[in-house]
C-alpha cells in the first residue's frame, strides 16, 4: 500500500501531463484548468516530502518536485522562513501558485507607460488552498514574501517550462535596473513519486 503523498502528487503529475498534451499552446486553458488541478492538490497537506517543505534559516528554498521530460512544465515547492522574500523578479513563462501551508504576500509591479519604470500596483495574500497565476500576458513581475513572522510558509508552483533553468530578470525598481539570473534548485534530487509501498 502506498502513502497518500505518493499517490496525490503522482495523480497530479499525470493529470497535468494530459492537460499539457491537449492544450500546451492555449495559455488561458492551461491557467484555468491547471488552477483547478493545483487547487485539488493543495487542498491536502499530507503529501509533500519533509525535505521539500523544510525552511532554511538564511534564504527561501526552491525544490524541484517534478519536471516534464520535454520541459513543458515543472512542479516546484517554495519554502519561506519567517521574514524571507524574493527580490522583484519575472518568470517569462506562465505560472500557477498554490498555497499549501502558511501565508504568502505578493506585491505586483507594472511598467509605467511614460517613464518605463516599474511601479508597485496590487498587493494580495494567498492562504492555504488558494491559487494565483502569473504570465507575461497577465502580469509577470512581482515580489513574494512569507506573510507570517512566526513560522514557515510553503507554496506549490507550476511553471510552463523548467523554471530552474530559464533565464529571467531580477529588478531594482528604485534604480530602474535589471539583471539576468537563473534560479536553479535548492535540492539535488527529486522525490520518488513513482515508488509504491
């Protein structure tokens, strides 16, 4: 008999692969139907391997849970210790964020049409079970932080590519500056979601 964790994550990967097979070139369908699949996954907090949900005292963690063999999508857990946050950054591909535990605060940015500078716009909070989307077509630049000061927060992200290998941008809105970066992953191994006990 297998644990719920193996079956939940495996069923999600299989369903998301089928979605990509059918609709990879239809971003609106990917975001809508993918959000529904992700919402089902993060409705349960009994499946994430402990090492993929552990906070680091120095910086937030990005753990690869699965990458499609053709790199059409990746599944990643983000772990935020108290007070940890990202720089302002983009993704260059569509993405879905599902809150598994804790709470995440997001600050979005848009480019001012006159000056070309990034300006802060909407602020949102994501709570367990909730899902949000990013994409160059709907808004792709933001800063994310753990909204809780006393415990870690964990979110599950799905991206339209192998996000740890994609060249992206980090921004300094005050200096109107940006630089390229590739995020990589915090762990060197993937969880074995195919093992059956």
